[in-house]
């Protein structure tokens, strides 16, 4: 026992002490500033990144259209009256020359335009999608043949760039994609109120296209959805079963250690390796179709399994032993203890891990490269056996096309992908905060 | 309890689809191959899908070599029907195809120019093939006639008339067909202008290729990946850098980048199609004859691709940057294609 009286009481007011205290407070404040600075920097970068994508992506959701009174000239549908069957009539409608229909309208509108190359340039103000719009019109109702229809046709990608301001009129004519006369035609149409830029229906309902103004994201969204369903159906049951067995039933010996180490290692394997595995097994051994969401989902399931197993094991481990003891004490069997008590209590954690694994799978392209899902697919996939692509692949492909218009489509597709990712993560956060129990 | 039906369901689903997979007949054309031909092939596929009763073909971008490897792997619905190539098929590939019982019909679709471009903010360069070789070749002739590692650091080291800036060229990696063609047409083209180097070809062909088709690896040539848009963006950021890419990207970005003149010719549509621009190559696709008739629509797809509407002088592919074949060559092409005459090693000579 030391005598407290023998010790000098600390003089908090001494200069030395005051200086030391001040220094300690300063260190506290500095550290706080470092932290705020780090968060601030991250926020600024995030805002810049998102901001630039949003600014670039917004025109990608839009489509510029031109209003024309198109005369559906019966001369272009010769023989349709004599067509014996609806199929024959359809064939005539499919192969009719729709470019000529709107070209004639444009020539009436701009009678001063002459010369082959100028007329070609004039008709190229309308996207090649204009033919499809007219064809669908006639396919839907054959009685429009011989009448004049007031239609909005999609404008070419360059006209869209001009309308949304990404093509500058200041650029010298020789370096501009649209020449002066073409711009004057667009201006004239615009002055008559026949040019509008609206939310693109095509973007949200169509598959890929080589024309930026017609390209749609829906094919990739459906592909991603089908792929993730397959991934979920395979990886969730297998992952949870593995985790439950390893956590609750498996004897702790060298074998279970080895398995555990391997699972942890697999979680860190680069995803392209799973693609090679998918190629070797699903395509070369089982001869499943290339580019199918089934194969993509199975490959991604292999990749997601370790994530789900690790998350599920952690969630099971967090259930206190008293729950197990109490259930066992009341006479429940091991299986009853696990499935009636432990697993339901661990479910929020398991689901959170699963959703994060799914979000990872949603953003993956590398393994899909090997199994042929990095492909140009126009038709919307109808099932897990149809060729399809997924959202990140669509972004990758669009980023690589030479047409300027695909820059904004790429940014728009990134926004769609980010929306899905944020949604999935929000669900994970919700599940955690709503259902997770603290012991 | 909850899990068991789920496991069972998944097992059934997987087993069911496995069974369905093996019996799955294909009614959709599958195309693989070159990333250079990809933008053209996809445009034709889309048009074909829209204007015919067939499904839109699936086009994968695997590179010319990768495509031919898949193409020659066998006959059957697991294997692609058509492969695109930005170079001609090699005799080794014809052999591989023959081993697996495949006859391939060659279809030449047009030309592509490879450009060396820089930002518009910098002056346009006039180069010769020889200067390109001296700038980018791995080894060049030293002052005493011996091969030395390329010593040139600045463009002005090669020729005083060239700018006094560091040699910095962004281009595709070796897996790319564009790189193969650039090595062959530009680097080798410049290499051949030295009689001493050309003489090696007769003595030792593989040594000649090692010298005349090799690009330096000391940082002056930067492998910038397969994405040509990325190269264009980097050129805008760095006016001293040059980029190597296909003509279609130059045509789309003519407001920001300019192509260097090579041997006095600027890379324009007309100069490439007339063959005056020296770095241009032919583009092809190969059709698997055994699949014609078995997979619906192949012949119609080939017909669409070879029509004047697509590859003609004002065809929709020329909008996308493809340089069309001369008219007479197109006519003979259509004739050859309709007969599905398989390519043999003799044709490569």
C-alpha cells in the first residue's frame, strides 16, 4: 500500500500539463478530420462518377422521332389482293420496300432536294427502325394500305445527337457527322413541330441492335433475370445444406478442416476460372447449348456457392448454443433442433449473404465470356434454353461499338444495372435490420 | 423441412434441363469470330432477323483465331455455323477442319483499313511504312549493318522532319487480328524496304518473321486492349500519342481524331477501296457447308450478307465503315458462294 499523501497531486493547471492536454485534443481533432476527409474524398469521387454517368446516360433513355404523313402506297404491296392465304399476304408485307414510302414523303416535303446522294442523305434522317414501325403498322391492320398515316418515326442516331446537343453545330462541317444541308432539313422539320425527343419505348422493351437509336436493354434484363433464377435455385439449397451440415452435423476432424479451407479458398478464386470450368463441364461434357441462361446460371452458381456457404455458416454460428440446448433438453432430435429452431433464427443472415452473392453474380461478365454469353442477341430470350446475354455483358458490348450513340446507351445501361444492384442491396439491408436478432 | 422440397425441385430442374439440352435442336444460326467483323456481322444478323422469317442469328466476338478454332472443332448443333475472320484461314486451320470432316466456304466481304491516328489538336503526320517500322520495330539495322534493339525514342530521331515528341503508340494486343494485320502490312511492309532485311527471308523464313513482324516491347508501343473507343479517348487526352485501330472508328470519330498519311495517302474511304492506302486488309467469313440445310436460314443469311443492299457501294455496311469490294469481284463472289465451293489449301497459294 502506498501512501497517496506522499504523492504530489497532479497539477492540471501547470503549463506542461495544459500543453499535453492540448496536444491530445489536437490529435483527436486531427484524426476526426482525417476520417471526415477520407469519407469526403470517397463521396466526391462517387458523386463525380455517378454524376458523369447520369449526365451522359440521360440522353440514352430518350429517342428522337420525326413526324411524317406517310402515304402507304398500294404499289409497294402489289399482289396482296390476290394473296391466297394470310401467310402469303404476310410475306408480301414483310418484304415490302418501306424506305421508299417515307422517302417519298420526305421528297414531297423537301421538293428542292435533288440528286441521288442528297436524296439518300434525306431518307437517312430516319432510322432504319422507321421501316419496322411502318411494317408493324401494316401487319397490325392491312386496311391502312392506300391511306395516308400520320406517324412518328425514329430519327437516325446522328439526328438524335444533334437534338440532344451531343453533336455541336460549331464543329466545322467536314468533321461533323451531319452536313450543313442535313442540319437545315432537321431545323425545318423542327420549326414545323415535327421533331420530338421522348422517353424511348424501344430502350425499355427491345433487345440489342446495331443502331444506337433502336438498341434496347430489355433482352439483357430478361437474360439477367433468367440467369439469376437458375443461380439462385442451384446455389441457395446446396449452399445452405452445405453450411448446415458443416456447422451442425459434421464431426470436427481433419476432413472437415480441409473442406473448410477449400471453401474459403474458392471464395477468392478469380471468376474467369469458373467460366473455364463451366465450359469444360457444362458445354463439353454435358453438351448444353452455348449462350443459354441455364449454363450461365449454373456457372455463376458455382461462383456464388462459397459466398453463400460462408455467410450461412457465420449466421448459424451466431445462434447462441442455449437455443440448441433448450430444444435438445425438451427432447427434440438433432434434425428438429436444426430445422425448427437454429435455421429459422439464422435465416435473415443466410438471406443477406445470398442476396449479396446474387448481386455479385449479377455484375459478373468474365465467366460468361467462356460459355458464349458475350454475344449479340437481338431476340428477347423466352426461356432458360434460349441464347441470351446479361446486363454487364450488354454494357461491355455497347462500350465497344464504334457508333457515337452507343456511348450514351452504355451509360444508360450502367444506370439500369446500378439500380438493380442498389435494389438488391437495399433488400439485404432491410432484411438484416428488420429480422436479425441480437443476443 | 423447408429445404428438402427446394433441393428436390432444383435437382429435378437441373436433371430435366440436362435431358432437354441433349435433345435440343437448333433453329438459330450461330456465328463466332473476329471482333473486327463483329460490327458488320451483327448489322447483317439484325437486318436478316427483321426481314426474314428466321430467328436473328447469335453473333459472338471471339477473335479470328478463337473463332476458327471453335468452327473447326466439329459438325453438329454444338458447333458454330459461320466464323468471321479479319485474316484469311491458315492452311493448318484448313487441315484441322478437314480432320473433323468440315468443308468451309470462304466469303470475302470487303476491306478494312488500319489507321495510325492522333488527336486533332496535334498536327497531322505524314509517315512512310519505313518510318513506321523504324519507330515500332523491335530490332532495326544499326549503323554498321548489324541488328540492334530499336534505339529511337523520339519521332525526330527517325527523321528530323517528324515532330520532336516521344514515340508513344497505343494499339491492340497480340490476340487481335488487327494487330496481326498491322504487323504484317505496316511493320513488315517497312521492314521489306531494307534490302539487307528482305534478303533474310530467303535464307531463314522464321528469323525473317521474328525481325520483320515484331513490335518493340520497351514501352513505346502500349497494348491498350481490344476496345478501340478507349484508344480514341486516350488520344484526345494525350495529343502526343498515336493510336492504331480500324477505319470504322476513325470514320465515327472524325471530329476528334485524324489519320496519319501513310506513303502519302490519307486513310480515306476511296484510298482504302482503291488499294492506294497501304495498310488495308480483306475481311472474310467462312460457312460450314455441312450445316447448310441442317440449320435453317444459313444460305439466306449469306445471301443477305453478299447482297448489294449490304456490301454494295451504298450498302448499309458501308455506313458502318466497311470498304466494299470492287463491283466485278462482288459478282464473282455471289456466284462462288451459291455453289458452296469448299476452300482448299491450294486456294491459299
